[in-house]
């Protein structure tokens, strides 16, 4: 079978189609995206927090905390920043995690601050066992029939 060549008027259309197909293969449509979950804790904001400042000033500088804790007459604010890589298929991988903890005394003044990372954390295994209770293994119908 003889080969046919593209005529002069079809060649520009074929070139445009080829360019559009190849444009879809560029690296700008990355399969992996980097993003931050939670707060973005800047170094300058952390430096603004000093011992003796009030809780209101901390909220003004950093915003509302993600979590708070009260123990006795002391309290703490926690700001969590997690940097993740997510694939186009929904797989999320944690790259780093930073927890800024700010501790307050009974007068609601800063007494200390600490920065924790992933290496400071500990893995906790969750227990899946159940304690059986009376009637837990019977269905609703079994319970009604056993009452007769």
C-alpha cells in the first residue's frame, strides 16, 4: 500500500493537535503536591512570643489555638503545622510536623514556650479488644423471644 503524505491544508491542523496533546504531558500538572495542614507557624511570629505576655496578645499574634489544655491553675495553647505531600491518587505522606506549645500561669501570662517535631512524638497503639456485656451477642429478635 503506498504511503500518503499530509496535504498542505491539513498539516497545520495536525501540528496544532499534536501540540495540544503534548501540552497535556508537561510537568506543570504534577502528580505530587506539597501543602500545609493546620497553621503556618512563621519564625517571626514565634519570636514575638515572650515570657510575661498575656493570652490575648498570643491570640493576636498567632490566632486562635488549634487545641488548648488546662491542668490545675495553668493552661496551654497548641498550634500544629503539618507539611504533607499528596499524590494525585489521594495518598498523603507526612513530611514534617511542628507543634508550638505556649504555657500560661494562673494569671494567664506566658511562662514558657516549646517547639516539638515528629521525632519528639510517640506512637500509641490503640487497643481493639471489646469487653463483652450481657446481651451484646443477641439480636433484637433473640432478646424479644427470650423474654417469653
